[in-house]
C-alpha cells in the first residue's frame, strides 16, 4: 500500500509569493475541476448518455416522459465518477509530485487539503448513489461496481503493484453506458453489453499510448505500467492486439443499421492503419502520440454516431 502521510498538513508551495513557472495560478473553480478530473467526467457522460439514449430508443420509451430519470442518471453518474476521481487524487498525493502531468494538482500544491479532498469525494459518491437509486436498482448496482473497481481494485490495489492495472482500470471506464441503459431497461440488452465491450477494449490501447508518452514519469513514480515493465516493443504489440479485438464488436450492433457498421469498421481500420504504418517508424513517442490522439477521436465519433443514426 502507498504511503498516506499527512500531505494535507504541509504548507502550500507559496503561490501568493509567486513561484512563477512552478505552481500555476488558479482559482477555486479550476482547483475544483482538477480535483474531480472534469475531463474524465465529461468523456464518461458521453458514453452514459449514449447508453441511456439507446435504451430509450429501443424500448420505445418517451424522452420527454423520462426527463426525471434522465436527470437522475446523468447527475448520479457524474457525481460517482467525480467523487471516485477525487478519492483517487487523495490517495495518490504521494506519487503525484513525481509526475509532470500531476504535480500541479491542488492536492500536491497544498491549495486543497487531503481531508477536504477525501470528504468531497465521499460526499459526491454518496449523493450520486442516492440519485441512481431514484432510477433502478440495477443501475445503482452497476454504479457501485464502477466505484469499487476504480477506487479499490485499481487505485488502491493494482495500480502500484501489477502490470495488469490498466486492464483492471478498464472495468470502471466501461460501466457508464451500462448505467445509462440500466436506468431505463434493467434487463441489459445485448446492445448495452456491446457498449461495455467497446469501452473495455478501447481503454488499453488508449492508456498504453499515454503510458508510452509518459513512461519516464511512471517509472519515477514506481507505477508498473506496461511500457515501464515490458518495454515499447511489447506495448506496441499489445496496443495493436486490442485494436484488432475491437473489429468484431460493432457487429453486435446491427440494429443500428449498415451506415453505422460501415463507419465503425472504417474507424477500426483507420486506427489499425495508423498503428501499423507508424510501427515502422523509429520515433516511438511520436507513434504513441498519434495513437493516443486517434483514440480520443475514435471514442467520441463512435458514441456520438450511435445517437445520430437513431435520429435519421
């Protein structure tokens, strides 16, 4: 387990006295957004809404008549994700100063105490669960699975011990569309599970590419990411393997129509092409950046397209 020494009691790195270039000037709102990892919250809201929307569509449920469920689902999901991320920030205070991309988090600079961060995280998770309970028990249970898998199985257990940490962490990242669907239809149609599998298989190549770009930071923090333990060559092979695994999954969504299947296949081919073409180049970091950027575009286009094809 990590060293949970009382960083919250350490003095701030003197932002007011201006250590320019070391601690960026922020306001309370920006610090709050950093604590909850707003980027993660926003991206997960896309997949949550897609699962919810498709459940409404395929069960012929009225959108307007379900506005209360939609609100509770989206608000509850956002809160449990934000709360879990805040708890993650609290737990990682000892290693975040060692990484360039995390060393300016308010829990590191001292602008927000560890105690306040933990209380915020727990409160958000608790309120989020209450909101989900106003939808269905299945959606709530799935939400709790996401919390447990991210906070306990990933953050507190596997992240610092096992190279499989990315795979374990993919569970929590894949449950938001299941929550969305289950809030409308607790039976969880094959479409709902298809969304889960897409998100589960998408995350390893996405985060492995990020880990390649930040490999020295992860090594300094002692986090056993795949490129740290196995090297770039093995990591690149794993990335391509996961991209290939994604190919058949969209064909579980034939009910979304041929245009969607064509788009999904083209997205998969594009990702694989960039991977194979860049594989021949010597600049591994540049290759990883290309794969990382494409992964973001892939996820956004894929899930937005699922909504669009039901509107035309």
